C-alpha cells in the first residue's frame, strides 16, 4: 500500500462502470443509455444559457437548484409533492452516496438484495455501513417476507438491476409498514419503462415518512451525459441529505444541467413518446431472443436480462464484440450465464439479432 493512502483506499473494491468505447461504429448496448435524443427543449434551454445568458456562467449556480426542485414537484403534482420534499444531486449515484452517509449508518446492517446494482456494496465499504444480502428467489424476484429482520435501512432497485424485474408498489408499502423505523430507499432509475400504468413509489411518500425514492434523468430523459439525479421523500429525510450535501459540495449541479433538467422534465410528451418506443422495442427484442432459445426474464426496464442457449454468456459476449456489438456480462454467482442487453433502436436491435443468428449458425 502506498504510504500516502488512507487505509480505507486499499480496502475498497471500486465499482466498474460499463465500457465507454472509443472505437467508432460499435453498436453500444451495454450501459442502458436511452437510444433516443433528449427533448428538443433541452437543447433550446442549453443554447439560451450559452447564448444570451452566457454572462451568467461566471456566477455560481443556485446551490439549492430551486427551479429544478419546483419542476420535479410539479411533475409529481398528483401525489402532492412539494419542492421541500425534493433533493437534487450530480446523478443518482451521488444522491445514493449521500443517502448512505446521511440515512443508513446505524448499528444494525442494512438489507440489500444479493443480486442488484453493484454500486450498493461499494457505498457500504466507502461509508462504513454494514450490510446483509437477502437472496432473490429462484426466479430472481424480491420476496418482502425475507426482509422480516432487524435492520438499519433497506435499499432496493425497482425495477431491479440487472434482472429487470419489478416489485409492485403495494409490496414496497408493505415493506415500509413492516419497518416503520427504517428508511426504505427505492432506486427507480428505470421505472418509466415499467409499463403504462405502473405507479411510482413516490405515491407512498405522503403516507410513509420512511420511504425515499431516488430517480435519475440519465435513462428515460436521455441526459446521462449531464449527470442529474434526485430524491423525493419526507422533508426530514431531505433535510438530512441537504445537511450532508452542504458539508461536502454546495454546488453539485451546474447551470447547464439545471436548465436542461427543467426542460426535460417539463416535456412530458417527449418522455411519453420515447418511453413507449423503448417498451415496444423491448417486447419485440425479448420475443426474438426467446425464439432463438434464450431464457429471457420479464423486464420492466430499458434492458433485457437473458441466458443464451448453452449458458456460455462470456463466449457470446466476445463473439458479439467481434461483430461490433457490445453488451454487458457480470461474472458473478447465479447470474454468470446471463447477458444484460440494452434496448436500442429497432435498427440496433435488428443488428443484434442478425449477429446472433450468424453466430448460432456457425459450425462449432
């Protein structure tokens, strides 16, 4: 270990993000980015901020991002969310990191699904939060009754990643009722792709002071490159996050990110159009993979999680890359035979299917 390192650094096992390739021409289906551009209003808002308002770039942004908090609250008006119940940060990853610092460091371990977003255990290591992994069932589903144990908080991705499975909001409410003194964190990065009428756990915030919902602009709003995330919850939970944020970085969102996110969340028509397109493509892709012999899990996200015929996911990953298509593989217990495939445009999905057909038709 380097003598200048804090001992914590040597103990960390950092999160490994999906590849951002430099090789041109690859079909990129590995990091669950939206295949469609953001709302045209986003580009107009950025142009205005860089044009007639460019002189304001010399000034710090609003540390509270009040305009964005107000826009988020308006987006959830049906649930009577106020701006005081909204927290914003530099991507949902930063929001989650602050959640671990502000709300989850207690005497008892927090509870996590054994197969979920692989950043959660990294946050535990970084913040000194003990955790207990709760196994998903044989069909990779979360069973709320498995969480009937003492805990210092519960963190769930819903839909789960990388499995794509959805836990009904009624089950999340039951979980919060089982543990009224624990914070239940619901990471809804993919919820907009869950279905036409699937309710968000934001619906629970008004009745459950222990539910905190974390969301992102990276997926359904196609703003992964700008890094904007937020949380919605009881005012006391938001106050805790603000206290930690203002002890770490008072200005997590720059001016461009704020105006872009406001424009994106206000363009509900664009959101509806693009999320419907992704869901339609997902169902078509899932069907075509199943026809080829893949074991495809039901997905409520903008990706599919599928086991190829024979289960050699690693070999198939490499074969696809040779043909200019990159997908994601997790070499971990229980899921090592699966690939996570981002839903691209219909053209990209067709290229994937064509490549798979060629691979499977080749003599061994």
